[in-house]
């Protein structure tokens, strides 16, 4: 059995005070208990730690070696206790956040900043990941929380999910496209029936891809998908290059639109939720606190999205 912390504390007190009775008073115990602790240590180590007589107590050379180690062990134990208490209150720890870039650019930096003001010792790392990549990261245990689209039905029982805001689909066309007239702010989806489509990759966001296809089908046509880029910025770049039109969440209006334009879709009322998600089970206090903070700002985040993610604000 290893040396007990209480034995080491008694040893340190005797070494510092050079008195068994003074050590007992400091530790709020009786002298026989201190003597027993020192005797147990000496028996375990098979060496003498103190020279003592009726007048004085002096530490031996072996005791000097133990003293340095004991001080470090006790300090480490006290630090561990402190860290555990702080972690249980959310004051220390780490928080690894996965997020959809364009869907979070407007609010995530200020949200993280606000959290860090209250919990400065929680180490935060941000990981821009697609919806599918976030699911894989949760499985690997490399993120603690995610901002993403609703998880697939088969996985929902494993997650605690809360809606942060609702987005909507809008159309993107090249600036030289006939539908890009500055007099027009909206179109009907059926006007895109004969176009080639550039859509964000199905693998990266299955729910979003399915929603766009379904919207087109409801408008009476099957979209001709000619390209599936892996980033929303590439989607806009390909649209700008005249490689096709796109349908995507309005949040990507926050990205750089150079030679393309966003238009509202008159006949599409589908909503695209952005959720904050974590795995079911006991939740560390830092994770719980971040979730609570996010939800306390949900209404203002929704208002921000509604106010800024509009084609007329381009």
C-alpha cells in the first residue's frame, strides 16, 4: 500500500515544527496519533526519519529526501481537489465546439467571448465541420458540443438537441443571369426548372440536400445537379462562374458574393433549423453552462439572422 496523505501531512508538520506536540495541535489531533503516523511511515520505508529525545526532534538525511517528495505530493493532492471542485462548478475544463461555418459566423464569436468572460479558465477550441463530420466527431469523442442541422432520425435518441434559430432557403444566380435583374427581389422556384444546379455536397449535409431536392420536386421538377462542392464558399464561386444556380440557406449571404446574387423564393416556406447538440448522458458543468448561455440568446440570434441574412442587405 502506498503512503497515505494523512501520514505525509503529519510528517511535514513534525519536520517543519520540530515537535510532535506542536504538529498535533496544528493538525487538530493528539500527539499519540502523530507518533503513530510517523512510526507507520518509518516501518513502511524501513528507515528512521527523525532523531528525537526528550528535548528536541531533528530530521534525518532520509527524512530530508522524503520531505521534498512529500511536499510535492501533498501540493499535488490539494491542487487536484481544487481543480475537481472548480470543474464541478464549470470554472475549469475544456470545451470543444463543432460548428457549421456560414450558419454560425454571425453569432458564435460573440457567444464564445461572452462565455469566456464568465469562465476564463475553460479552454475553448472551435472546429468548423459539416453536419456529417460533426456526427463522426461525436462518435470519436473529439467534440463536446455542436452547432448543426437536426441529426438523422436514427441518431436522435443519442443526442440532446435544442433549436437555436430557423433559417430559410433562398436562390443564388450569377449576376448576368436573366433572373438577376435589380428590379427583382424574389422568384418562384419553378423558374429554375431548366437550370443546372450547384448544391452543397449531399454527404456533408444530407438533411439540407434532401430538403432542396424536395422543394424542387414540390415545384414540379427534378433538379439537374451538376456539381456538389464541399464548402458553401465554393458553391457561391461556382455560381459566380456561371456553372449553375443554387439553393441554399440564407445564412450564406454572410459569405463573399462577387458575381452572384441571392433571391427570395416565393413558393418555398421550408425552415432550416440550426440546433445546439451534445450527446445524452451526464453533462459537465462547463458544457451545461455554455448550452444555457446559448439558449438565453436564442431569440436575439434569431432576430440577428432575420435582420442581416436577407438578399436586399447584400
